[in-house]
C-alpha cells in the first residue's frame, strides 16, 4: 500500500514555536505540624515525530500545534513527631486537575494504513501518601491515587466524540509496604512485605479506533523482599561487606493480563496468522503478565 505523506507533499512547510510557560506555587505553614500548598503550571511540548506514524505523515509541518497542559494542585501536609509508639508520622493529600489540549494521537492500522487522531483530555484525581516508623525497627508506608480521566473531545477518521474515557489509565492504584531493620549475628537484615493494586482500566478498540467501554480487570500483587549486609572484614581484610538483595515478585503467582485490546482482526484474523487460532475483528487480545519471579543481586564493598 503506497501512501504519500504530508511531508512529501509539502516539503518546504515549516513552523516556529515560541510560548511562555508560567508557573506559580504557594506554601502556607499555619501550624507546626500542618502545611498547605497550591501550585499551577502550564507546559508545552512538540508532538512526537514517531517515525512512520508521526504527525507529518498526515499533516504538513505548518499545521502542527504544540501540545499543551495546564496543571494545578492543592493539598495538605501533616507531620507528627511522636504519636505513642509511632515516630515521624506523615500524611500528604492533594487534589489535582490537568487539561491536555492539541494532542496528536497516532495509530498504526491493521490495514497498514495510518490514523492521526486529535484529542482534548482531562485528568482529575486525588493522591494520598502516608508513612510512619513503628518503634525503632519497623517502617510502614502507603500511597494511593484515584483518577477520573476522559477526552472532552476525540476526533478520528469517523468523526468527533465527546466524554470518551482515556485508555490504559487505572481508575485507582494502591501501594502498601511494611519493612523492618534488624541486626542478627552482626548482619543487618531488612525484610519487606508489599502489596500493589491496580484498578480497572479502559482498553483501546482497534476496530473502531477509539477507547472501548470494556475494561481490563483490576489485580493485586504481593511481593516479598530481603536485604542483607554481611560484614566480611574478619574473613577477608580487603572486603568490607557484601550486600545481598532477594525479591519474590507476585508471591502467590497471580494470573492476570498486563495489557488487553480489541483487535481489528489483522493480527490473528484472516489477514494474519491462522495458528494457533484465527481471531476475528472485535475479539479481545491480551498479553499475560509475568507470574511468580525470583530475583537475587549481590554487591561487594572493598
């Protein structure tokens, strides 16, 4: 399939960008343990060139706009030095809002063609982070994000659509971790246990070239870790210590898909592979995520 790109059709087209990117931040400390903050910033970037699927395939350089984001946030920070057995306990919570405009969203089609969509998207959300030291040996922390994302307008080859979800953005994420620090037989041991949760997210539909209302299911993973620092001077004088880090990711071997999309039929349909199974347009294709995994790293200080 031969295509004539905009760059070929308009070889002398060009443009020059010059923008002011303002930002402002305010911090207020009304109490010793409490601070409030707010900020606003505007930023620009040139659309990605993208090689064979960049904007210049579809439009001349003279018609390319800078992608723009206006971002603001407001939040509170709290710190308590001592709360019973808890030390240096902190809480940070904020609300944020981001407007993305003049987005250029290139998509390679199953027919080997090219589609350049345009979008104006909105990201609203809340971030929460907290942590504390329990006694002298245990540290715990958590962070969570809750998101609402959508395109105010999304224009592709089929028309303009409004209030379309943004694909592949989890509606919420949560991370929890508890770690310890102990000396055992001269060794410094740091065990850790963590939980990672990804909420559901909308998937892209290659058949309609727009975000589907079908979702990738949420999933949660539990991980284990252990750091060891082993003194070695009494065994090898030139060697100070050896660090060993061991990780077990996805401890319970949770089966889940890291990525899913709705196919237009070009990958495993009649126009593509027929083995192991022919998959037609409108079917969901998925990439399975890794199962239980073990990692060990070793370092030495001489």
